[in-house]
């Protein structure tokens, strides 16, 4: 009924595009958090592992455990481990990121053998991370027998914005200074990384030892001239449940959200809030594709259904409808609904069947 078609071949294409943008020595960290941005985390993690990804990354411990149980063997970073999950994280051979002294102290207590550790510093995003002024104290803890320090990183807040960008330049300057301060304080080789998907395209001269890519692996990089190099990996489809006639002046949906300007045909689709279709998609703001033609979503989106105007489209019950795909992409639909592709993709609900194609 509702299906999210996922294409490994497109993931392969995007992986190779990113590799072409990187120096041969630069490591690529594949971000598969949030179900690989709403797709299929395990299927795509296994495929990225086969392609040669250097490391994977998830947001929370449970996501990493699911990948381990599914057979993923490569290193897996956990970006935002929570205090109460650290023991389980270590039991499943995951690599924690320490972003606070509370996390770092607890990891030190749990260490029976050196823990592969990553350190996150805040350079201006002001979300998570150690303060730059805490560097000496952090290193005094992490450069020890309790840990095997793997990487030190930060996150740009506006990597997709046109250059020059004062905020990004300030963050890069701070991170450069951080790296220099670390040079004589860490005995072993450690990776430094700052760039996310947009940063790979926008700031290629700041690759350091590694980069992190999530959205670009799935087909988008936050600018149209970057997106053309990539292929969307996901295509969301539904089917027409019912077609009914409404007279001029009749209303459609909750709160009389749409008034027919003329005698019209309305098709109802079994996809709604619970499946990731935002209320902002209604009222003609967005359109879907039916028989190769655009059909606007009318009225208010319901929890389980949306209605589309098919007055000018020849169709019947049971026909396939594409919400987003390769022409009307998730990025296009997101912009129509005043949101971003990240939100649209990651919100595709569990009721939508995932079908993984070669």
C-alpha cells in the first residue's frame, strides 16, 4: 500500500562521488543514524561496509547495538551516548564520543581495557561538546591507559551557506587552533574531522584526516548545484484508495480545509501524519505525481490520509502515486512544505514498507 523503495545502486553512486571529492588519505565516516535518515539502517550499513566505508556513526547506543546484532563488523561511533547506556555500548564493541566530563569520567570508571574514544569540542554550534578552554583537562583524562584516542572533532553550524561565511570561518579558525594545541600533547596519531556532507562540497580544503557524511550518501547536499552530482536513494509511493466527486463549493477534509472552486474529483491516499507527511504539506502547498502529472494535496493532512485533486488527471482506484522520488525529490517536496529534506526523510514512519532494491 505505502512503500519506501530504496536503491543500493544509488547509495553506491553517492559513495563514489564523495570519495572523488576526498583526498586518497581522507577517511569517510558514514552516518547511518535515525534509520539511515529514514531508510533502512541495517541494509545500508551493511552495503557501506561492503563498499569500504572507514567507519559508521549513529546517534544513540541502541542504534549501534541493532547494527551489531545485524552483523555489521566495522567500527561504529556513537555520537551522543547517554550516561545510562555506556555499559551496553562497551559490551557491543561500539566507540563512544565523549562530549562532557560526566561521560568521560564514567567511561574511565568502566574501562577494563583501553576504550576507543572520540572527543567532541564545541566551536560555535553550541549544541554538544567540550568547551575549547577545557582542552588540557580533557586530554589529561583521555590520553591515558583507559582510552585509545581515535579522533577529535567538531561540527560546522552553517556549512551549506555561501562562502565567505563568518560563522564557518570562525569555527574553522578555532578548530585549526585546537589541532595545533594538540600536536605535542597526544603521543599517538589521532584523526581530526570537521566537515559534514555540505562541508565536503563547500570546504574541501579542510578535510583534515576524515569527514562525516550522512545526507549526501542518501542523495542531497543542501545546494542544488551539489545535488546534481548525487542520486536520491529513496522513492516514497502510495496508492489511490478512493476517488469521489465534489460539487463546486463543497469542502474537503478537517476544518473545511479546502473549498472546491468547481466540480472536482478528489482522490484519497492512505498516507498521513503517522507516516511522515507534515500538516504543512496540505492546502495546495505540495504536489504528488500520478500518471506522470502533478496532483496538489488539498485540505488538511490527516493522521492516516491525504486528499489530492485529480480533476484533470485520468486515474482510477489502485493507481500508484509518488510522493517523492527522482524527479519530484524529497528536497523539492520539503521546500514546498517549508521544511528540509532531513526532516522529511527521517519522518517516514514504520508503517511504510521498506523495499530494498539492488
